[in-house]
C-alpha cells in the first residue's frame, strides 16, 4: 500500500496482528496527512505474516525463524526496489518505522541493510523475540537456532565486527521512543541503545510520560512529530 505522491519514502511496518492496511484503519494515515499533503513523505506498508507467526503456538518456531529471514529478504530484494521505482529515484534512501513488533522489523532492517535505510523510528519496541522461541514442551530453543541469529539484532549486533556494514550503520540514526504507561517495557529500548552505542551507531531514546500506553493513541502522537523532523 502507498499513500502520497512525493517526498521522503517511509516504510511503516504493521504490528504483530496487522496487515498493510492497518495503519489506515488505526487512523495513523489521518494524523500523517499534513506531511503527506505537503509532499514531505510518501508512506508505504506491507503485510507481515512473519510477525504474526511469532505468537502462534501451533507454528513450529524453526519455521518462524526461517520465515522471518524470508521476510527480510523480501523487504530488501522486492519492496525496496519497488519503492525506488515508484519514487523514480534508483538510490533514494528510505526511512523505516513501526511500533511494537513493527519496531523490531524497523530495527532489524536498518541494522542488516544500512545501505538502503536512512533512519529507523522505533516506537514501543519489542526487540526480545527469544521468548517466542520454544519447543513443543515450552523449553527455550538455543539462540543459535538456524535463521534466527541473523533475524534478531540482539543476537548478531554484539558480535558484528568491523565491516562495510558496520561502517555504513554508523552513518545512520536510530530513534527509539516509548511511553511510561500500561503494557510498555522501556528496558528493551535501553538494551538496544547500549548495543548500538557500543558499536558507535548514533541513536537516541525518548521516554514519554505515564499517560502514554503501548497503544495506537501513543503512536499516533509520536510518529507525526518524528517524521516531521526527518530531512
């Protein structure tokens, strides 16, 4: 899905149960309309089957990890070229954003592919997906599970050595924002901030007040503000 005709492309990932039209149903597009109408941004969204499977206890978690890797490949190899074609600019840099598990996908995308993503805006991030990886008896599977290692920035980022990928990532910026209300887990943002900082990756954590819950009213407040600051 796409909203807008010109401006900085923004790939907005849905939450765990969402699809490509979720951000319109949840009125996010309505609050972004001033930026869209002014030609500041073009917003894109995609379905996220991979995110939905993490919480599905009937789905084999080795398959979930494999599917997450396939989703990443789809974003990089198909969605990014499609956005660039639509923008008629073959090298245009894209902003990624999302809330909850959408923030995980935004974080994973910029860490793995800093060559195409300019900035990540991660709201109420759920980065610790290891808790979803359990065997049939509820026992945790090893983080070294095939495909999972490279799906999770919490796993591979601490071990990422000097490389063109890390050099490029140091030229990017990651913004993490969370509320202080119900269902929020600010510790996840600070864990990611420490990992990024240790690698020299520019980042910032913005705490909001206790009236901001892990919910759409919070994200509808945060995202227009932060996208309005993107150049």
